[in-house]
């Protein structure tokens, strides 16, 4: 039960910064744009006569391969950014955990120390001393 809850925390605790979200959105838009452009080019090139269909098919295939490679490259960049962001998040989580440990130790030491009374002298107490 504890393993499942800690796995859920690990899965859902990874936050994506606004920059990461923007990069994901840009990469997704580029992939969609590339696919739409490839399909549009395919439709435009399919219109000529039947005897030129084979060379056109080769060009379209090359263009789709290039578009696919560009999408793969963009996704790799996004994955690298997310991996570095995840590592940074884990580093910061470790620092927060260390600070929490120090805070708990400080709270325990304050709680275990005897209360200190602060001497307040009043005018009457000064007169009694004389």
C-alpha cells in the first residue's frame, strides 16, 4: 500500500514549468504543422498525370521522412529538457527534505530546552532592592 502511494506521489509530483509546457506545446504544434503540410503536399502532387506518379511518390516519401525526422529531433529536445527539469526538481526536493530535517531538529531542541525567564524590573522592584 505504501509503495503504491509513494509511486503515485512520484508520478504526480513532477511539475512542468511554464517553459516546459511552452516547449511541449511548440513541439506538438510543429509536428501537427509538419503532418498537415505533408498531407497537403501529397494531395497537390498526386494531381499530375499517371506517368509522373512514381517520381512524385519518391519525392513525397522523402519529404515525409524528412518531416518525421524533424519531429523526432524536436521531441528529443523536449525529452532532454524534461529530463533536466526532472533532475532539477529532484535536487530541489532533496534540499527541501534536508531543510525540513534541520527545522525538525531545531524545533526539538527548542522544545527540550528549559524555558528561560526574562527578568523584568519594575520601579517597585528597584525600590525594594535599595
